[in-house]
């Protein structure tokens, strides 16, 4: 799959936080800001970053039909390619449910995917250092899609998100924050005083 020509991450650093990393040079727990991330700028050790960082791109970088405001830092959603059971589906990682999810575009996207037999998973980001949790979204919204009820699609999504956040027994990822990458020229990352969870 090719990256969208002319599209870059810009000020978005969402993947520098929610993705766990475990390499020889960098270990970072899930939903923890990388110590080398400079918010709204990017990686301060870009040339030294691990291969897992070099090779990871969100769906917004691959899918031209996702417009500019679907960029994760603007939308509050990370579209990941594939689900746990279907490499051709999409996982919607919810970073902030108060943004794009509350616009007509979210149920329209869900409706399009379900009607075209594209499998979707909804993923909730857990506490720092804990794995996220996912659920099958197609099943939850099937009736709403059949009835062409956009509001019901949103409500089903928000209910699923709330249930995962409130009822899931979060599992530790067992990772510790450590890095052997050079930071001599790096700017200090300052995490904003806000929670990116729903």
C-alpha cells in the first residue's frame, strides 16, 4: 500500500504516545509519551529512531479519502490498518471521543464500511503502561446501519467505548521507559495536562 503523495504527519505526534515500543535502544510503555517526542514537532532523534517507528504509519497516511481533518491529532481517532482478525479491516483507536466522533462524518464512515463488508474494530486506550482493548464494531452497529440511523451508530459506538473503559480489567504491558538514544541535541518533551482517553 502506498502512502498518500504530499501528505505528512505535520504537527501530529499521536503515534509517539499510544503505541508500545520494545527495542534494544528504546522501550516505551503503551499510552506513554516517548521521551524523544517534541509535541507538535515530532521526533528529536529522528535519524536514530528504531525501525518500528520508521515503518509505522496510520491509515490517514495511506487512505486518500480520509480528508485532512482526519489526521489523528485533529480528529481524536487513529485509523489503523487491519484488525486482530482481518488484515483488510480497520481499527479505530479512540484518543478523544469529543472530536470527529461527534460529527456526521463518523457515522457516515462507519455506515460506508459496514455496507461494503469492511470489518471494523473500536479500540479504547487504557491507562499508561496497559494494553488497549478492542471490540467488533460491525456487530454493534449492524441494526443502526440497516435502519440508516446515524445517531444510533454514534450511540452504539459511545456505549461500547464507555463499557470498555469502565469494565475492562486492564493488563499491564510489562514495559519500562528507557532509552539509549542520544538526546544531546533533543528538545525536552512536555506532555500536555490533558487526558487523551475518551
